[in-house]
């Protein structure tokens, strides 16, 4: 990071030296850089723009990136207005061939832009596709062109470098304007050199402001993360702080599970909902772009991400077609370059080239800072989850169920409405064990557990209470809603055929439903009533749902 800042500082010195050089008279025997170059002593109006920028470039008071952008637009627009006025043109436009945006000619400033009242990109004169192609050709081939096709106004183009990128300065004339083409040819090189130096200094200050802003965000985040141990808070902070550090509109923190070779979204910030993916239910596969980064550890950067969002979602591997992603960054979450990733941070923006390589480096630094704290917090979380998980079915065990039940009762009393409990008992399970063996019985329990967990909400809890007895806890659900859930599960099990080592086993289950209304009676009574309903279902023929009011 300090190397980047040093490079920006050196660039600023170089641009200042260039401006100083450009503002002195040029000896006649000095070689010209561009065709028909002339001394710049007569460009006094442009000098005022340069003076304004030099006065604003103070290392002890770097502006906010947004403020710097507005000021830079104003300075560039002032200089272009001066050029257009001196050359009698309707408009002057500064272009860059942005390879990150597909190599097309991208306007970076216009004499029609007024950054005093708007932070939006330059307002441009109407430029036909043919004229834009002429600008691109001139910039790529480093050739000055002055063309006036029959019946069309004059377009003058001179190549330059726009902050290291091939670029051009174009002058657009109205049909009634008739400039002296030969005089214009002699002056264009001077204007191009002045704009090249001015834009280089503008970009240097802008990049320095962005780097300084991101660096402050990194330092602030590092201090916050080191003081946090709760995994949910760590994930939330990482997602939130990724936005300013990467200059993103939305961010997502994904945890990677090497045992299943898949990932889950743990936290999000910004405009994630605009993507149209239900990340609460989505599992990120290994063959997605996010999965690729989380497995091989190599970050991915798309300054122009439009191509990867045109078809099926390759970013997260969902069935939803993502739209509105202009630029995208995916970086691994890991302690060091040679460590195994434990997840990924994904940042996106709707605009093309809004995020580039420098934002990727900042985001990688942030992910490294967060990796140690997240790894420790997730390890503790895994240990606690293991203590609350049934090893056979992977469902919540009795201890975890009791804790969650108490929490749901407390939330129901606080916010009102109701919660419901479904108790489930596999019919004739002893007969399954006696006929097919305990291994087959275990396989049946796993299949039943999977059927119960299928389609559950993220707030629901499915637990194995012991033996063949299971439970489904439904917050913010009344008895009627719980009956519908139980019926769906019953029908799912009724047609289930479990493949075991001893052959096919058909199963069914009985269900007892009870409701807990806010602040109505003791919570233990809910379990008792659900148990009564379960026994009623068994007495009445099994494979049925009973509800006790």
C-alpha cells in the first residue's frame, strides 16, 4: 500500500514537472513530440486551469474521492472550454481508449460538462458511431486527422496519452463554422500536450485521493475486526467495510466448506437484493466463479463484467440470470498467499470500470486482515454447532432444540403472534430395525431427516430428539400453518422409498401439532400438547396429522 502511495507521489511530481516544462518557451531546435508542435506560451487561459489544480494538490489535505472527482471534472471542463473557444469549435472532448471497458473510446471530459452542478460524467455533443470510430482509429494509430466529409461538419482529432491510456482530443464544429484548417493543424499538437499533462495530474490526484480514502478504511476496519469475536458481527463488518474499500455498490461474504466443496452466503451489504438471488437458500457450487476463487485462491477482476452476466449465472452458480453488474471483484479470504482459503468476498458495481485492479488489491488486503479473526470465530462456531448437532442425521440435537425453543418462546412473547411445534415419530421403526437391521434403520432415519429439512425456512429448526422421534419448530406460525407444513412432509414421506443395504424400505410417520400463543400459558405445555396430538395420530391409524388446540 505504501508503495502505491509512493508511486502516486512520484507521479504527481512528474506531472508538476511536465506542467512547468510546458509553460516555458520551447527552443526552436528542440524536437517536437507531436506534429506541428508550437510553443505553449500563448495558452494563458489553460494556465489558469493548471494553476487551480496545482493549488488544490496539497498532500496534507487530500479530498474525499467524490469531491476530487467533481473538482477534477470542473478543471478538465474549464480547460476544454478554453480550447474550444480559442479554436472556434462548438465543443472539445477528451477521450481515453479504456481496455477495461472493451477498448472503446470513452469520454473523460467535455467542454459541455458543468461539474459545479453535477457529479455525473460529461455531457457530450451528439457523436455518431462513425465519428467515435474515427476517434478510436486516431488514438490507436497515433495519427492526427482533420476530416470534413461532404455535407458534414469538420471533426479534428489529435492523439495523446490519457493517464497512460491511448487517447485523443477532438474538436467538433457546427456545419456553419469554417475554421482555418492549416492553422488548426499547427495548433492541435500544443493543445494535446497541454491536456495530456493536465489530465495526468488530475488522475494522479484522483488516484491518490482514492488510495488515501481506501487506506483509511482499511486501518479503521483492522482496528474494528481485531476487537470483535462474534462471527455474525465479523461477517457483517467485513461485508459493510468492503463497500468503501472497493468502491462497490454491493458486497457478499461467502464461507467455503471444503468437506462439501460448496459455499454459503454469510453476510451481505448494499444493493444485493437487486441481483435477484435468494442467498439464504442458495448454495454456491465449486464450478462458479466464486467457487473457483474460494478453492484455488486466485482473485478475479472484471472491470467490464457484462459478458459474464449475459447468460446463466456463472458468478454464483444460481439458476437466476443476473443483470446490472458492470464491474466485479472476487477475492479469497485467507491468512496468507500460501494458506487455504476459508471463503471469499464478492463486490460488484452497476457501472463498467467502476472497480479495477487497485480496488482488487485493497479488497485483498481487507480480506487478509479479516481472515485471522474469521477463522478463529468460525472454529468456535463449528465447535459449538457440533455440540448441538446429531452426528447421524446432521439435524439439531436435543440440547440445541431446547435452547432454540426457549429463544423462540421469548421472541414470540416479545413480538406477539404465535409459534408452532410439530413432533414426528417414524411409524413401526422397531419393525424396520428387527427386519432389516440397525444399519438400515440408520439409513431410514437419515432419509426421513432429509425429507423434514427439505424446503424449510432459515428461521425453522428441525431436530432429532432421540431414537425415531423428531421435531420441527416453526416461529411466527399458527396451528393452521403448522398443519399444512406437517401434511406436506407426511405426503413426501408416504411416497419415499429408502434404498438400504438390505433392500428397499417404505416408511411413513405420524405427526402431532401444537401452537404457542404469545404470553399464553407455560411453554412446557406446548410440548405436552404436541405429544398428546402425536399419540392421537398413532391411535387413529398412524401416517396422519393431529392437532391439539
